[in-house]
């Protein structure tokens, strides 16, 4: 039985990032293996004034079928004086800015943030307007809902929670 526990223990150590079970340490990795590092501007929290967005357009149809998946275009403007990290090479990195959404019915959240996050296609300069394509899936139960889009500064805060305006769009699921 002990031979079955060793791989599980090694997997647990590997998941926790602990050295052991023969896993290479960062110092022992070949120098040719690229290390993912966020852009310099994304290495730390953006200042509070960076978390300002103007929602220009959110192309959500007024009706969707239960469980329907749909790509929608979200056009937004960086209404701050600080560039937002984004673009090639930021996938999976902390402290970048991403687009997400959630479904509301009245005051109740029925599908929460984080089900789908979308990388910004480029660094977004102050005043710059961009369009981001996001995949949304309608709730499985018919009814009247609102879809809310928001930006998240990963590992820091959702823009809404730092005072950015909410963008809500009414959708009937039937």
C-alpha cells in the first residue's frame, strides 16, 4: 500500500510547489527554459485611479435560449491615467487586467465571475478604446436576467469593487 501513497505525496508536494520527489528546483532548471514573467507595469498592484473604465458597447442580444453559448463583443475605454497590462505573453500571469462577466436575477447572482476570463488583446493605454470578444453561456433556466461585465486586476480587485461603473444588460432567457 505504501507504494500507492508515494505518488500522491509527490503530487501534493508538486502542487504546493515544494521541492521533493525529484522535482527540479528553479536553480536546477536549464537556463534555456523560458520563465513567465509579467510585464514590468504588471508586477505590482495598479494604483486605485487605474481601475476606471468606460463601457462603450456590450453587444448582448435581448433574448437567448437556456444554456446558449454566444460570443459577444465588449467595447471599453481605459478612463484612467494608467496603462493596463495585457497582450501576448500575459496568459495566466498575476496582476494583469482581464474581462469577465456574471449573470444576475434580481439581487441574486446565478452565474458568478470567473467562469470565463478573457485576456486583453494588448496593453491598453490611458484613453484607448478596445473591443474584446468574450464567450458567455446563458443560465439554464428560463427567466429575466441581467448580464454584468467587469474587469478584474488579477490578485487585487474587481474594478466594480473599487468604484468603477457597472455595466448591466437585460436578457430574457427562453
